[in-house]
C-alpha cells in the first residue's frame, strides 16, 4: 500500500525499469499489473528522479520544467497513442538540487527548463503512478562517456533516496 500521508521511513530503492514499447501505455499486458504492483509495495515517493535511454546528451542535463510536456518521441503507432498524456508536475527546486549534487561530485550539469518527458519516462510511470501526481525530474544520459560516468551519477544522487526521491 502507498503511504500517502507520511514521508518514507527508509531510503527508497534505485530501480532499473525497461520502458518497452510505447504501446504499453495502451496495451499494458502483464507488464502493467507488474509495474503497478511494484509501485504499491513502495512508500509513495515525494518525487521521482529518472534517467531515460531516450535522452542522450553530450553533457549532463537535468529537466527543470515546472510542467514538463508529454513527448510522443516515436513514429508509426496508432493515432490514439499520440493523445495519451502524462501530466506529472516537475520540481525545479529538486532539479537544481540534483545539478548541485552532480557539480559537487565533479560532474557539472545544465538545467533544461524546456525538456519534455519522453516515452522512456512517461510510459512506465503511467503504469506505476497513473494519477501523475508525483513530481518527475528527468536526467540525460551522456552515453558517449560509458558506464563509469553513469555509476558516478548514481553515486552522486544516492542521498536523494533518503529524502523520499525514487
């Protein structure tokens, strides 16, 4: 069950969740109930910080929009899928904190107030938290620098887990 009226009493986990096909938003199959079940077993996060494989950048960037748009960054799917929205709020203050934590770890990051949520973010979130009532901050993946950098990013952001950030 969600602990909706209280802060998490323990650190939230760090999760790796495949987003699969964008069609999961309309035809969730077995993945939808599995993701919903996973979310129901966790304390409700105060915010979600995530990295999507669909936001690759040269340098680290942190989405800082107050109301990030839902980006349908795919082609060739049924018209109804392009109408699906995930109107989760952003949290610019958390985005700034993330950028600061990265900077303190020697990983400078730029805030991006225009970045929408791509389907690598909103498809699994729509299955886990369909109310879209949890602020979401998306972080880019500077993949050209390899997994060592990605590990450093994770280490730099570990303290957020104890603050109720999934």
